[in-house]
């Protein structure tokens, strides 16, 4: 099923490894990426393996922007909506870069290396836009902005057995790395590897950053597969990455967040720190709140037969269009037909009944709690 | 996976057997991935050659079912309502509807097993 690769498409250092293992490849934001691995049994099996054991994702297409210099904190504070001054060295924070009107340039994870040194991890599809945005909006600060995206192969090791898998290959005591913290250590013989306890699957897990040469990337990928064998490790593609993140209500740029949706609407205001000082988007968001937020991101579950999908219209019970689905799927772990959708605030209450237009037919759906999946707390 | 020689096939990846049963091909189920929902017409409905008569949904995507011939639905495979994954395990046995053809000469426009196999391989880029 694999089409030949276009000459101008980008490839991660693990591209040959994916193709050799028979992965189904797709063009994702200009990158030739694995969507699923038939050798594992496909998307559903990959999804369930990450919930029950451990899965490996090649996420090298993600971008990395370093902001360093004496005014690095000031620059990051101005660029992002969360309060980076609260970060300790070695800590990471979910945040977002906003346009002056309070909508999203992108969501980012801010890592603090030192008082004058930060790393912003950004999406693949928005990389050029983000790098330019960061450069253009930090000229007034004494900082250097570097696009480090091509220097790293980034591998996500996700699932309840992620820690046991990675522990076999590193001298770092991973039990001491808390969620949303990072450290540096030796992994598979490579020194000074960045190891972050972050991820995009709603599971515990790690993201490691290793040099982006193909031989090294290939070796570490295979060593991880070997180390995770006893836990049922699988390589996992973009297909299961999407269903996993959707079960956990983790937003995706171009879907739940975009340049047409503001922070209040997206329900991400718990990461918005209005009292930290000025930042891009602050004034518009203050005004938007005073004016009243008109639509909300909700969870929907179809109560008649049918699967809601991205872009489908949401209707009221009279058949009037009132909103749209941002992401929707059959959920492999929960075994339910669920979606995230924007609807008017007055239609957003739990248990409210609306309809999703599925192939020209209104299919009834109920507003349900939108964090569909929460990982179980560890008993130990 | 062998394509049964006594079936006829469409370029939209449906098959029809000699007794009028219609399903999707092994190539189609493999492209779709894990199938979780099959939407079919009711017994007595009429279907029209080339028109959509239902849909198949996998976790990844939804795909229309196109009628290989025109006719009246005389039976529906109810088993697929509860076990749609049977299409993944054996696409050429997991029939969807059975039809009474209104114009049997329409069968002449369809592909033979050998021609379909060639078409599917070309489409997959082999």
C-alpha cells in the first residue's frame, strides 16, 4: 500500500526503519510518517497496547525552538499564556502561543533548562510559522532563537510499562523523574540524552531526544523494542496517536485549537495566567471574557448508531446547524462513538441532546464529560 | 488472499457472487483497517448501480458502499451489525446484502477476478 515517496517530502531518521517493518506510510503535514503497523495488527491493537503495556512513537517531526539569553524568561513570558516564571530548572509546562486576538498560533510545551535557557516543543505542521513567530516577536528582548528541530530524533515511549522499558536502557533513576519534569542521562550508551516524562497519549511515559543520525536512531529504536519485549511493546503510528490523544482530550492544532478559536472557547483557561504580566493575546482575552464566551468545546456521544467524524455538522433538535465536530472516532479502548465539538454555550450542559449530521442524516448525540479517558492511579 | 473466480468485481472494491450476494474485497478491508460499523439498507430497498447503498466505517475512516448492479434487496447480513470485524477476517465470506437483479446484463460491465486483482495491485502502487 505504500506509495513512492515524493522528492520534497520530509523524512525522519527512522523512515527506512518504518518502511522495512512494513508500516503504512502517509503524508502528514509534509512528512512521510507511519500511520499504522500491519505487523502489529493495526491501529486498534497499537492503541490497546499503549493503554495496557507500552508503545513506541517516532515523533521526530515535532519542532524544537530554543530561546536563550539574559532575557529568555521575559521573552517566553511574552510569547506564551502560562506562567513560565513558576518553572523550576528541569520542569516542563503545557502552554500556548497566541495571536493578539487571543486565538492560537500553536500549543507548546515549555522546558526550562536554566534561568536563561528554554526549549519550546511545537507541532510539525506549524513549524515554519512558529519559528518565524518566535523570531518576529522576540526582537525587543536580549535573546537568541534557534530552530533545533533537525538535530533530534524524538521517540515517545508511552504506556504503563514505559518506565520499565526505558529503565533497562538508562542509568537515570526514572522513578525520581516526576510527571512533566525532565532530566539528562545516558540512554543506550548515548550520553546527555534529554529524557522528559511527557507525552500525548493520556498515559504515563517518556519522550527522549537523541542525535538525528539514522544509524543511532535505528539502534536506539530497536533497543527499545527489545527492552520492551517482555511488556508487549509495539511500534505505534499516527492513527493510534490520534485516537489515544482524543480519548484523553488532548487538543490537536487545526482541530480543537486554531487561529479561529480562543482560549476560553477551547476550555484551556486553566493554563492561562492573566496576572503574570503582559503577553500576546492577553488584552483580547480579557475583553472576550467580559463580553461573554459564546461557544464551548464539549464531549459528544452518539446515542443512535453512527460515528461522528472531524468536520461533521452539529444540529439542534429542530435541525438547525449550531456547531461542528473537531475530532471524532470510535474509541478503541472505551468502545464508544465519541467526539469533541464546538456548540453554543447554552447547548453545552451535560446530558443535553443534540444531533450530528452523518451522511445527511441527523444522528442523536448526548453531551458527555469530555475527558473520556483518565488513566488509573497507580496502586503502588 | 485469493479473489474467488466465480465473483465479479468493481473498481470501487465491491464483489458480487453468482447468487447475488454483495460485499467488499479483501483489498478494501485491508486499506480500511479495523472495521467497527457497517450501515446497510433494509430488506425490500432498491439499490442502483453506481449509487451508494450503505457505508463501512473503520476506526480511521468511513467509506461508501457502491452498488455493483441495480436490484432489490432480498436479504441483509444482520450478523455484521454486532460483529462488523468479520469483514476484516474474511471479506469474501462476509456478504452484506443479497439482491435480485433488475438488469442481469449489468454483470457484463464488471471485472473478472484476474482483472480486479491486477487493478488492486496497480492501485496499491506495486
